C-alpha cells in the first residue's frame, strides 16, 4: 500500500506539516506530563483509525519508557486498573473532543471539570492543543492513506 500523496515531496504539504510539527514542540515544552501526551495521542489515533499515528505514538511511547501493557490497555482504559485518575481524565477528554460530532453540545461540562481537577490551566491548554493537533494529523494521514508499520522511534526528532 502506498499513500495517495507523498507528504514529504509536495512543497505545500511539507510546509503545512512543518508548521504542525512546530506546534507540537510548543506542547512538548509545556508542563503537561509526557506520559499523558503519549496516552492521548495514541487514544485519539485509535479512535480515528489512523494506523500511521497509532504505530508512531505507541513506538515513541515505548522508546520513552512507557509500558506496553498500559499502551495495550489504552483502548479499554475505562476498565483498566493501570491508569491514574489524572490519566483517566485526560483520556476521557480526548475521547469526547475527538468524537465531538457525536455529542450535540460538544465536550460535556463534567468531562471538562474532571480534567480541571487534575491539570492546571497551562496543562489544560497544552492538553486541548495536543488533542486538536493529533486529530489534525490523524485526519491528514487517513485522507491520504498513509501506510503504517515502518515508523522508527524518533524518526522525525
């Protein structure tokens, strides 16, 4: 399988992706725990059916020291006992924000309030930004059918 477009050879696409990567560096430099970022990007990618990002973010998480068991349990986080309450709040916010079209009112107040119990405003801003960013990356990759499985940890660092 090959992608519909080669994102690395088309100047417009390449410039756009570089700006998104720059945005990700802002989030990376924030006070949001990196482990939460890994869980959030993986969960949104699973929901969106983005194989490329699921591959990338699971491999990067393991390379950063995350446990495979926890990554395997992200899809079933509600029943899993390996996540903290703060991680659960971030995963819940990720799901609600990623599935925003499924809820007439958007992200419910209770979901936001739960996240706000665990994260300060700076971290919430980073979390919201990360959820928006990963959804943008997921959508691009799904649209162009970017193949998954060959990513190497840190490949774009």
